[in-house]
C-alpha cells in the first residue's frame, strides 16, 4: 500500500467462520473493513494495529469517503511520523457493529434485509475477536504493538490481556479498564434520545429514507460535551453570542457554544448510523476488564509478556488520570513493564486526536524502545 493519504484505502475481509460472541450467539457471514499502510517485513513482525474510538473508523490515514476529510490520525501516522509507515506495517480495522464497512446493524442479514435490532449485542472483546480474525487472515502471529485511544484503548487492553500472545506492546491513550457509572449515564441519555425519535421505528428505519436524525444529533451533542474541557470551552466560546449583538429572548442558538453543538450533531448524522451508535455505546458500557478475569484487574494481565505505556490528559474528565493509574497499578502487580505519563493539554478527552506535541514524543519514544 502507498504511504501517502489515499482517497479510499479500504480493504474487506470476509470471515470464513462465524465469529463467536460473548452474548452466546455468533455472527455469521461477518465482514471486516480495514486499511493498511507501510510494508509488512519478511519476518512479519513489524505490524502495528491501531484501534479506533467510538465514532471513528478504519480511515486512520485515508480520506473519509463520506466527509472527504483527511484520516482521523493523519498527524500521527505516516512516513517519518511518530507511527512511522517507513518502518511499520500499520493496520486499522473498523469494529464490528459499526457502519463503515464492517458488519453492523445496517448490514444485510441472510434474508437480504438489514440486521437492524436483530443484530446481536456485542462487547469490546467481540470487537477484538474480529481484529484477531483479521490478523490470522494476514498471517500475523504477533503484533509489534497495539495502539488505541479512548474506546481504541479499551480494545488495546482487551487484546493484550485476552489474546496475550498476539502483541508484544500496548500503547493505551486516554482510556480505562472499565466504564464508570457516569459514562454509562451519558450513553444512556444518548440512546434514549435516539429511541425516542419517532423516525427510529424500533430500529427498522432503513427502508424509510430517513432515520432518527434528530435523536442521533442530540446524542452526539451530549457526548461531544464529554470530549471537551471546561477551560477549552470557556476559551473557545465563553458566553459569546452567535452572529448577533443581543439575546433574542427565544430558543434559537443565541450562544456560540449552542451553535457549535448543533453543528456537530447535524454533521454527525451524515456519517454515522443510529443503530450502530446504540450497539457500540452498549459495548463500551459492558466493558470491565477486571470482571472478565474474576474481579481482579491484575489477573487480566497474568499471561501477558508485553510492555505497556499508559497516557492520560490532565483535562480529561471522561477518562481521568485515575483510570490510567488504576491500570498501571494492576500491571505493576502483574510484574509487567509499564510506563505512564499524564500530559497537560487544554482540549479535554479529545486531546489524543489534536495537536499535542508531547504526545507525539511519547508515542515515538515508546515505539522506538522496542527496536
């Protein structure tokens, strides 16, 4: 694959076998959409798997086919960048349950109709099972590293613990080993907004030409607030009015922050499926790595031989530094090599996606340590 950003670098793997799921079901005829950049070396040991966040996708470098925007981590991945495609073979796969090429609620089931709410409920570990199936198809026995931020970090932790022989390093950024009650609450607000929209139609909206756009927009607005910081919001918007000099004494978007959130909500409906939002947020809510391993987080890493790096941001209140420290303590208890840094950035949770030079140095340094 070329190293430069592409208009569409998507490849698709059709799974040969049904994918087993934590809920007791299996996913038949599964498809995994992914992109790769760089070259796999002869030893097949220079592969890095990048895992995306909730509303992300596999277009880590290539231009997004719906928005036309550059890949979501193009500043981090490429020739000579911290995740150097001159050195590494970089893979990024769309998670199952999503809507950008991997099998999800909008995909056609065996009867030729969209899965809709017939799609089985999935977990983060199920998403990782899809990644492992892709690695098998690519004949990659062990990754050089797995890297992810936010929900991507959950996948990185899940892969390193549940499939311990499949990676030699894990870089986890702005993430957690379990979803908190507060985060579950925010997700439930979003899900209820979607399901309260009459256009949701119990999830069977695909043949009607319009989905629950209003509900999905509100869900995105609520979630987007959690990705930002109070200081960042104040600096960027404050209480400034939007294109007016006086309040309207009505319910139009008087304030800049209101206009910004409405724009973010509406733009999101053009690129994301509402049912996928339901399923992926539920998977994140179910995520509790300690619970998967007898209630003790250190047990999750008992079979691991990987080295780890945890990164948090001081303004991230969605997955605060305490969440990363909790993982670090568990890794220490398991006797595994781990480094940890809290970075200062004004952007809140979204800092891992934005221009934070200190993060670039951490990523480059950690990946370079395994030469």
